[in-house]
């Protein structure tokens, strides 16, 4: 599906490609959004606007040179947009989706394969409450600004989850469970994906700020956005360290619990050893054993076993081992 956003006076209109006879004749086109576009639609856009649309393989390249480049007419950007269903503990619950941006002749071309919240928000903004968005550069900056705000919200959410886990580990008995470790691990992956998305935005905006194709007012906005991203980077570093500390705390508490169990079994073994020794001696059944014919032998052996078990318990308690 290809949607054209055209500015008419102070309003925007959204029109599908199939509803337009000659898109190139519309001088007020600001943004062309290509969502789940077919190969025929992409070729049609390339022909009408004399533009090269990145392929799916090009959009997913990870080399820096493949994420941003310019030619004489256009700026091509491949960026990561973090997709999350918040704290759902599956690998597919959060991932980075590649989105391509092409800026040419003051028109923004976007190529994507997924519905993304930032694009839904900018669509509502254009059709209901348009701001001072007069060119594709303005729309691009607005999309990135929305995306950066969303990344900040996600990081705040991760920080809140980390704080809840810390409280469980310190004050609640059920905090030392496998579910807690799974949550910590999931949050680490969550934060890592957000970090990748944020770093990608910073790299793109830094390169974009050096471009000669951008108006000066856009460059000033980019400087402010880079400062916002740098604050997110610091937040990510702190949150990452917090999660590492939580994992270490969890493992330390797990080791303490295991040591307590091992100590309990060790004490039980030591306490049972003397009674076991006494029982073993009188269980040998040699013919010439003086106590075999003693009428008080049985109760005396039981008493000796009790005393032999109680003495180590008293000793361990006095030493503070119990």
C-alpha cells in the first residue's frame, strides 16, 4: 500500500496511489509512505519520481555504510525501529524492525514492512492537527522525534521493572526464583535492543547534521535531538549496570541459599555419625561381646546414641553455626 500525503494550505490529505492519476504532477506532495508495497508499486514510484528505493536486503544490512549514504539528489537512510509488546517474556516480543527513508526533492519516501506506532501517530498528526510541516525533512524529523520519545518511555519502563526486581530480591522471599532470573535476562535483552535502536538514531542524525542538503533550521533541531539521545545513552548505561548488579545479587543470594542447605546437610551428617558408629558396633553380632547378655544393654545403647547426637548440636549452636 502506497499513501501520498499532500499539503494543501494548512491541511494535509492522504491519498492512495491507486486514486492518483499522475502523482508527479502534484507539487505539494510532502510524504509518500510505502507499507507492504508490492514490487509493481515500488517500480511505479521509482519511475514516477526517478528514485532508487532500497531493497529489503539493503534495508537489513548492518554495515555503517549501508545505513546512511547520499548521492547528488537524495539521502538514503536505513534505521532500526524498536518494536515491543512491553514485558512479554518471549524472544519475538521485542525486536528491531528496519525502516528505510529516502529524502529527495523535499519529499520523504518511507519503506517499511510493519505497522509502527510512530507512523500511526504522525499520520494522525498530519490529518487532524498538522504542525509546521512543510517538507519531507520536517516529517522525517517529526517521526524521529516521536521515536526517540518512545524509546525514552521504554527505558523508563525497563528501569521501573528493574526497581521492582531489586525490591523482590531484597525484601521478598519469592524473589529468589527462576522467574526472577528469567525477568532479569529478558530485561537485559530488552535494554540491549533499545540500545541498538538509540545508537542507530544517533549515528544517523550525526551523519545527517553534516549534510549540505538540509536547511539550517533542521540542523539546529538535529543538534537538540542528538543531545536528547546522548541523555538516553547515559540512561541505558546506568540501567545496564543496574541489571548486571541485579543478576550478580541474584546469583549471590542463590549461592547463600545453597550454602545454607549444604551446611544443614553437613550438620545433620556430623550429628548422625556418632550414633551410627554406636549402632554399627552393637550391630556386629560377635559371639563374645560383653553387652549382649546385659539386660540394660539396649536402653543404654539408645541413650548413648542420643547423647552422641546431642553433643555436636550443642557444640555447633555455641559456635554460631546453627
